[in-house]
């Protein structure tokens, strides 16, 4: 058996082992370093987001969002708060132009100053159109509320008209109560309130007038049984004088209701001053023919009292020329009978004319309400 001539001692073996360890270790570390560098290179090669373009995109969307919100707010204003009642296109164009310019200038200064002329122009058109649409919405909503108001006034008026008549033709107190609270809202709600208050005060005035006349016994002044029991006619003359005072009192109160009181009530309405003045002017125009009818009505009321006074002058001056029989006034003298019948006929004619005036006023009011309703279509 042949052996090598080269003898390796322990020290050499240790050196070789140590060298091997170093080579292996540095190979691993080198691999790690290489992998680490490759990782850095990979990260360097990845696309880094362009934050400036994102900010630009957000800015582009921001003005659009606020423009939409602004348009909705303008439309909402027209729907719920605007008091415009005119839907003429030319009027809307002129009326809303200043407001559109002011709002657009504020919007332009905040959002679109650096966006260019095209975007600025588009934003102005959208704002302008929004204002005009809000005007149309305002008119539509006011028409809806106006129809509610007119319908409610018609209902209340019909009840009063039916309650004011009587089969006998003698005026009676109106028992129907008027609901003053308006069913409509806004400007027309205030107008509805005014008309209802005015009707309520008119009814109250009429009822108080008839109540005072009844209290002095006016409704029984020509009753045959009463005449039979009264030979001095002191009570009848007192009643006639009181009736004259009552007529003058309520004539004055009625004129005041249709003038000072009505205008004072308009001033208390929660509407613009310009609209209050328009209501006053309209009320004055409508009041002219009404005042003629009212004046004629009170004149006839006074004439009825004068005719009744003439009757009692006749009866008191000719005490022995008449008797009560079968609840009728019978005269012994034909001339006395003719004079008495003339006075009675005059009273009846005056009452008929009053009834005609009353019916004409009802028909006129109904026609006016109908015309207003048709104009709202």
C-alpha cells in the first residue's frame, strides 16, 4: 500500500476550514447585498403618483359641485321663499339679470377665476337660467296657494250668503261662523286672512245691528196686537227715534269698516309694503261701486223708518178712525185707508229694493271670485 508523501498537520486543516467558512459567509452576504440592491432598483423603477394632477382634478370637480349646489339653492328659493307672481319671460329676463350677475361675480371670484372664459361663461348661463326657473317655480307655487285661498273664500262666502237669506224676506242674524285661519300659505295666505277677517267683521256688524233693532222692538213695531194695546203711541215714537239713532250709528260703522278699518287691516298683513299699496289701490277701485250700493241700502233703511213714522202719525192723529180686527188695521174712511196702504206699500218697495241690492252684491262677489279663479289657470 502506497501512501502520500504530503503530510497535512492539524494547523493546516484549521486554516483550510477557516478559509472555507469565510468564503461561504461572504458569498451569503454578497447575495444579500445584491438582493437588497435589486430591491432598491425595483422600487426606483416603480411609478410614483403625480399628486399635482390629482389636486388639479379635485379643483376641476370642486367648482362643478358648488355650481350644482348653488343652482339647487336658487331653485329652492323660488320654490319656497320667492314672492314673484309674474311669469312673463321678458319680465323674468330683466328682473333676474342683476341678481344673476351679482351671484355669478361672487362665484367667479371664488371658483372659476382661473378656469378660463369658457367655464366662466357656462357658469353664468347656468346661474342665470336657474334664477329664471326659480321665477317660474315661484309663480307656480303662488298659483297653487292662490287657488287654495280663493276656494276657501268661496266656501265661506257661500255659507254666509245662504245664512243671510230668509223665506219671509225679513233680515235675520247670520249664525254661520267664519274660520279666520287661512288654508293657504305665504302672500295669498295673508290675503285670505284679510278677506276672512273683513267678512267676519261685516257679519258681526250686521248681526249687532239687527240685535239692537230687535232689542228696541223694531221687528214688532207694526204688529196689530201691539197697536191694539197702545193708544198713546209714546212707545212707538220712542222706538222710531231709537231706530233712527241705530241706523246712523251702523251707517257710520259700515263706512268706517270699508275705509279706515280695511286699510288698517291691510297694513297689519305680513307682506311687502309695495304689495300692501297694490292691495289698497285694488280695494279702492272695487270699493267705488260697492259704496254706491251700501249708501243706497242705508238710505232705504232710513226711508223705511220715515214711512213707519208717517204711519204712526196717521194712527195717532186719527185715533177714532181705525180699529184692529182679525189682526188687521181697518179704517172707517177710504182716504185714511189709501194713505195707510201707501205708506205700507212704500215700506214693502224699499224692502224689495234692499233685497235686490243684497242679491246683486252676492252675485257680484261670486262673479269676481270666479273671474279670479279663471285667471289663475
